[in-house]
C-alpha cells in the first residue's frame, strides 16, 4: 500500500500549482466512531493518533496559507 501512496505523491508533486502536504492520516476506530456519531475525531478523543494527525494537518494548512 505504501508504494501506491508514494507513487501518487510523486505524480501529484510533478504538477505545477499543486501542493502536496506532508501529513498522513491513519484510519482507526476513533475516526469511524466519530463519523458514525457526527462528531469531529478531535472532539471525540483528541488523544488518539488520528486526532493528533488531523491537528498536525491543520497546522500544516495554516502554515501554508500564511506564506
């Protein structure tokens, strides 16, 4: 699976005007529970790996926007 992700990243990075973020969100049961209950994973369990990864992505997007 990682090979497919790396190839896709490489293809996207080859295009002009497309930003590929470094963050990667792993899927786990906390995401599924949050989706089933219409609650953000960061509200449901902010200590989970996926919640921390979403917070990292948010910081990455904010940093990208402030360039």
